[in-house]
């Protein structure tokens, strides 16, 4: 029997909470690379807390016959920039590109939120604008980010490519769920929508953390010198080839 939306949210809180433990473990054991593990722990930890709130009904609002989960969107506004941050910490493309990625990320989530509180053509138009912002974000992640990257080693480039690819593929599924969910065309029940979102969030966040931790040896290649902001002169064709 399909669980209720609240029950699926509780499942998400537990799984994401358990998924935070490995990152905390590595953070306590590896002080040199602690900031990387702290970002990973924050991603899954914030999501776990958000689902805990959702499971108890905190921040749940009824809108146009659908349900708006405040905690879900606060989670995404906090964790998706952290996911992007981790990628940029590996490839050091420069602050300008990170700011652009962050702006597009916040814009697409914000447009999705506003679309929920509107109806008809306006709602779909706002969703379309959000989708366009995502296309631009995905392009930057796939093309511009590796082109401007300055990897400390080939191993770092390989880890980056795996994390970037998983992120782009999974993030592309979220707009599809939005359209099928009650806030969109209503082809999913609230329980089914929550189940799918929980699954995607677990894979996107816990899966991301596990892949990052499996490649933790690459972090030792990133020296203090390689942490400096990248410039056009320091870019190399080798770095781009690693993630193409």
C-alpha cells in the first residue's frame, strides 16, 4: 500500500539523516579537507531536517487544491547552491561563474515557487521561464564550468565529471515531476509525488555525497596554491578534456 505524503517525508528524513553520517565521520578524521566534508554534511543534513518538518506538517500550505511544502523549497534554496559550491571547489572556475550559476539556480527555484501560487497560463509561463533558467544552468555546468576549470590533477577532474554528470541528469527530472504533480497537471497523487521527490532527493544528495567520498583521495591533490581563483591564463585544454 502506498504511504501517505507525510510518511514518505518521514522516510526521507531518516534516509538523509543516515546519509549525513559518513560525511561527518570523514570531517572528524580528515582536518585538512574538512571544509569539503562539511559541505557534503550540510547538504544531506539540511534536507533531512526539511523532511522532518514536512512529515509533521510544519510549513505545509494548501494552494489551489494542491499542497505547497515550504520546507522543501527552503531546502532546495540552501542545498542546491551547496551542491554547485562543491563542484566549483573541485574545479576552481572563478567567483564570477559561481555567482552566475547561483543566480540561475535561485531564479529557477523562485520562479517555480511563484508558479505554484498562480494559475493557468501565467503559472505555465512562469514555469517555462524557470525551465529556461535551468537549461542555461545545465549548459554552464556541462560546457562553461569545465572549460574554465583548473584541476589540481587528473583524478580531481574525473571525480568532478562524475558528480557533475549525476547532478545534471537528476536535476533534469525535477521539472518533469513538477508538471505531473498536483501543483502542475495533477497526474500524480500527493503520496506519489512525495515518494518520487524523496527518491530523487536521496539519490541527488546522498548519492552525490557517496560519490564524493569515494573520490576523497582526490582532495589531497588540491593544494593551497590550487585553491586560488582561476584566471584565463591558468586554464588548460587538458582539464576540459577530462570532463568532456
